[in-house]
C-alpha cells in the first residue's frame, strides 16, 4: 500500500468524510482513517489509449473545471432570468394576464441588466478582462434606442424573445475565470459564479432570489393585478410560485455547485418586510417612473380590499360603510397616496393589504372599544336581542364571532404549522460547495431518499391532502357545510344610534394604540408589547396578521399610523390620553 | 475556507466524544428554553433559517407523536425530518444520524407495519452514515434482534461489529467495542447454558456427554476473552459477571471467579453496586468460606442496602459470632431492617427479634430510643393489629410479643392480640403474656 500514490484522489470518504487515501494491492482506494474501501480504482497512467469506462470516471477527478461536470457554460444572470421566467409562468397559471410576463417583467428585467451594466449597454462594466456581454449580442439594436421608454406601454418587439426558451446558452466569447478559481474549494457551476459572489460595486443592486420576487411584485403592481404582496408570498409558501430551490428548474445541463450555492440556494420563505424593502430598493435602482394610478375601481384600493377582508374575516358587510368613512377621513384612498412613485421624494409605497386590515381593526375599535369589557357587554345585549327576535336579521354578536374565529383559526394555524414542519427543503439536485464534497453529497442524498422510501411505506395509503385550487381567499364562510356560522349578513343595529339625521356609534370612547412614534432613524414606527394591550385586541391582531402571514407588530404599526391620521388634531393638541368623540355620518 | 471547515469538522468530531459523556453524566438539570436562547445568541441575532425552524418544529411533532404512541404520524414526520441529514450546518448534520437513529428505531420498534426486515434495513443504512455511530447502532440492532428471538442474527451482527475496521477512530469507542464483545460472550453463555441443561438430562456414561463437556470447556474459554475486557472497565456489568462466573465455576476455575468477583466488588473505580457484594457473598458461601469473611462482605452490603433480605442471614451469622460487638451489630441490623416499609410483614425478622437474648435487653432499649417516636404508629397501630391478625396470625403473635417487650402489656396492639381467642395459639399467647410481664422494658401503665 502506498500513500503517495493516492494523492490524486481527493474526494471525501463516504464513511468518515476524511480525505486521506491509500491504495490497496488491487489498486483500489481505501480510506486510511476508517479503512473504508471504495469501488474506485486508481487512475491508470494511460500510456496507451485504453477506452475503459472505469478510467474515464476517475479522470473526472480534480483537474479542471470543465471536467467535473459536463454542462453548459452559463452566467449567473441567466440563472436569475430562468427563475424569473418560471415565476412569470407560474403567475400566468394563477390567472395573471400574459402581458405581465411578456411586457412588464421582461422590461423590468432588461432595465435591471442595463442599470447594473450587465447587458443592454455599449460598454458593460464587467466585461473588463473577462465578462461577456450577456444577451447583448442577441438583441436588436433598436433596444438601445428604446431604453428610455422601456416601460412605456407600447409592446416591444423583443417582448417575444423572453417567451422563447431563455435557457439556451448563447454563444459567449469564453474567457476563463481568474486563476483564483483554480483552487479546489472555490468553484462554481456558472461561468461567473465566483466573481459574482465577490462582486461589490457601489450603486449596483445585485440580484438575489428574494429580489426576483420583488421584481415580480413590481410588475404585478404595475399591472394593478388582483394579487397583493401577502397573497404572492402565500403562493410562494404553497409552492405555487418557484422560489425555494428555484434552481432545480434549471435545465439538467446548467450545473449548480460551489459558489452558486450562496447565490441560488434559499432555505427560508420570503419575509413580507424583507420583500417589501427589496421592492422599493429595486424600484429606486431601476429608476422607475410613477406607476399607473391606483383608483377607486382598482383591487388595491382600500375600499375594495376592506370588503375582501371583511368577507375573509367573517365580519358583517355593514361594516364596509364604516371602513369607507375611515378611509375617506384619513385620506388613504387618495390616488396620490396610493400610487407608487419611486422617483418622488418620499420613497415609499403602501402596504395595501396590511393597511386595509388595519382599517378594519380601527373600525372594530370604534365599535367595540376592545377594552375587554365593552365588547362583551354589547355581546350580551346582542345575544338577548337575537333570542327575542329570532325571525329578524340577527345583530352582530362579538362573543359568538370570537368563538367561531378562535376555533377556526386555531385549527388553521395548527394545520399550517404541521404543513410547514413537513416541508421538504432539499432537492434531488444537491449543491455541493467544493468538488471533494460532491460524492458525499450525492451519497447522502441517495441515503435520504432510500430512508424516505422506507418511512413512506409505513405511512401507508393516505397521501398528502391534495392541493386546493389557488385562491386569494383562504376561508369560505358562506358554504353551508363548514358548520361555522356566517356573520356577513348580521346587522350593526345595536351598536349604532341615530342622532338627528346621522348615525353615530353608541360607544363614544376610543383608545390609541400608541402615542409614541419613533422619530429616530430606526425604521419601525412603534413597538408592540403584547401584554400592554387588551386580550381582545391581541386576539384580533393575532388572527388578522396570521391571515396575511405577517408579524403582529407590523399590523400594530399600521393601525397606529391610521389612527395618527384619523386623530391628527388630538395628536397635535396634547400628549395626554385622548378621548375623542367620533361622530360618523351615514 | 474549506481547510477551515475541515478543521472545524475535526474539532467537532473530537469533541463529540467528550460532549456525549458530559451530557449524559449530569442528567438532572436541563433548560429547554435556555437552549433556544443559546441558539439565537449563536446566530448573533440573525434570523434563523426557516429550514432550521421547521426541522426543529418537526422534531417536536415527532416527539409528541411518540409520546402519544401515534406511530403513523411519527413516521410521517420522520419522512420530512430525514432531510436534516443534509443540513448545511455542519454541527447539526453530524448530530442528525444519532437523533434519526433513536427516533427511527423507536418508531420501527412499535409501528404495526414494521417488521424485522424493515428494522434491519434501517439499521444497516444508518450504520453507514458517518463512522461514529457504527458500533452503537450495531449493538442496539443486535439487542433488537435478541428481543425478537433472532439470536443467530444478533450473533452475526455482533461479530461484524467486532471485526469492523475503524482505524484511528477506535480509541474513543473502546468501551463500545468491549460491550459488543461482551454481548457476544453473553450470547455464547446462553447457548452454553442451554446445552448444560440438555446435558443434565443425558446419562453421564453416555459418549455424547464426555464429548460435549469437552466442547463446553472450549466455549467458556472463548467467552472469557469476550467478557473479560469489559469487566476491566468501571461500570455495572451484572449479567455479564454473573454468567461469566457461572462458566468459570463450571470449569472449576475458582481462583479466576474469585478474582473477578473481588475486583468487581472492591475496586474503587467501579460505581457502588450492591449486586457486586451479593454475588461475592453467594460465591463465598458456595465455597464455604470462613464466617468472618462472609461477615465482612455483608457488612458492606448492609451499609448500602440495609433492607436487603440477606440482612436476616447476616443477623444469624452475627448472632453465632462470639464477639459482643458482632452480637450488638446483629441486633441493630434487625432493627434497621424493620425500619423499611417493605419489610414490615417479614415474619422471620420479627421472630428473630422476639428471640433476642434476654441478656441483651439493654441494647434493645438503646435501639428503641430512636424509634420510640414513630414505630408505634408505623408497626403497632390498632389498625395493624387487626389486619395482621386477619392476614397472618403467626406474624401478629410475634409482633405482639415484641411490642409487649417494647411498649408493655398495656399497648393496644398487644391487648388486641391477647384478647383473640385462638385455639392453637392459646398456649403461645399465654407464654407470651408471662414473658412480657417479666421482661418488658417499660414500667406497666406508662404506655398507651
């Protein structure tokens, strides 16, 4: 046995992960640390031309990049393009118009490549020395001219190109990677993966997987589609839109390993705040013009969204007139307020879904005060009334609603948690960091698959509950068979009284969710310390935020912001605890 | 980067052994919430990957399902939990096989659809993920097979584990190798003892007998090498010691057996183990060792387990002894024996106490002093008088006599028994009354 001879074999031992090989008398490798013998033989120093498969497989050992994995030469931005392509396809199957993919998203992507100077410009900044003009050669020269109107509503000629299979590698002038990547541990399946991961340039926003979602959302917003950000993220979590391990959709020939892992592998679901932040960043980076107006007939308008969420939360439809009042008084229904304008001074946009739900919270506070007392005494009144007037339209009973919602949401949350716990993060294509890990990773994958097969045999014939059709609604209260009563038709009669010609809420008190707003540089508006608030408020925030899959604190902040607008005077007057009397006209 | 990784891996591997022992050595305290805190601290407040979060949720779902014996659900979650084997966190990935083995073997042990074949399959797979678990899993696999009566398979398994090539990873696992060998020895003992019982049914003049005895001699030699190594490591090895000694004795290797037992009982590195002294005592008794030696062995046992049935034997040994010191010790052994709730109905103990030499009443009083406050309610309440009499009149009589001596004839227990009109015991009770009158250590009328 000769240790010297075995130095050329540098894969990890599948038993103990050590890299320390010796040669047996038969010329096979054995691990000097655990004595595991591989089925690989030593590479025969081929003097003659021997076409032996065994030798071939060994000579793939560790020499040059191209020998590890025979695949296409592809660039990182092509990877992202592929992901975007599949995301757009997924959105299309969810019912979004085809223009989103062919025009809007395509243009945004081109604009991104141009702004980040990766393509679509005369002198791509990263061609220095090695980088090819990605896609550049393939595009009509007219594109350069139309750069400035990229986002105009006119259909671009090249729109169709995006539709065509984007993964076919373009004939790049191949310049080999820098000598650094020759080292065994720094490698990537893509041509420029190593450089890309080390690429730091001021003013350039690097593409990431979360940012592909941000791009998707921007195009949805541009098209004023009926998908909110929380819907989008929920679809991602339900695996309807590729995001986690989106790289597995790459064609077989696009090998992903090494540094590509840091770029394409994602082991978390997208986070609302994170994507929201990314979206604004991307919009600013792309220097996008003002988005199409969000008017009253748009899905994203608070009046429409409030109606949607009232239905979703099993609340009386009558509350809609109150939410409209609040929207009007606070001015959050104004076109200028709602429309996203990245160029404007105040670079922000509205969290349409969170805001609409926050309006509902405010209305509930106006009606019931939510101080753990008044809502229950009103409930008793409503219950008594409903007992006496069985024939009439029932009055809204907060207690009953609470019981129904608590039960339903607890069950839903339980199911959600179980489904998350069963989520499978790993794909059939393991990504290894360096070549010596490769065989171990594949062996481990094989092992896991085998074990999974064994355990699924024990699970038996009950397959995972089949997926429901995608819907922006998560609950359906009007179906008679759910067993949960529907409150949509209940009246608010007991909670309002007439005063002259107008109707005002019986409850004349109100408490503010916060009086302190952070004025410093921290990004959050205020903090939410659960225990400071009434149990009803906590309950409502917890189920409402679960509906949107956001943190309760975000909803609380939004509620505070709306209150700030609603009681602006009071805020300005004093910092005392205010008791504004709200008179609302009907 | 990768060099650094590797170094870390090595460190983690090296520490693995240490960590295990330290974790298991103090099982008393653990704070699950602290663990969570620590995890967030380690990541520096960075958001935990959802992968880590969902897999840990999955783990708690499995644990819950196991607790509730929902094997089906547990298997379902296990299916997802297997992906921790591919965790990109090196530390977690290295711990995953052990966790998966423990959970998986538990599920497969109980799951209605599981059988020996699935278990074998699972064990064989798990053995080969990483080197550190090979021996442990092999051993547990063998135990599973033994449990299912597949002794031959188990033996083969242990042989495989024994001859497994482990290279430099061996030193930390020496105990495990010894255990594997010892279990193999135990299996050999099993076949040997089965043969022995078969032989005892055969005629001694038979040809088969002589050849078989020769064989069994061979066998015990092999076993000795298997078990011997383990017995040198400190620990509690009762079944191994017992069977090993039995085989040695059968081969007439008394010195060897004595050495093993003495070492097992007296080596200070071994944890205190009453059985070690019991085995030694039984061995010495079989050997007809001198009384002093027997007493010295039982003295230690008495310190560890004063309620052991052998204490009665100890008492008789001490009573037969000539020295006064031994006699006195014998009395306190008896009292201490009866201090235990499990021994209250032991008629022999009461009998011995009743037979205490009249001349030792001073010692009795001495022992009684510390028990005067609680023995009357513990042993001699009216309730006990009634139930003792009902269950075992003889016992009641013995107790009554003792209580008469200790508390005088006015005591309720005594009065109740004496009042009973029993034909066969009439004489005894009469004599008892007389004795009590004469020897009671209290003045009449003082007690309850």
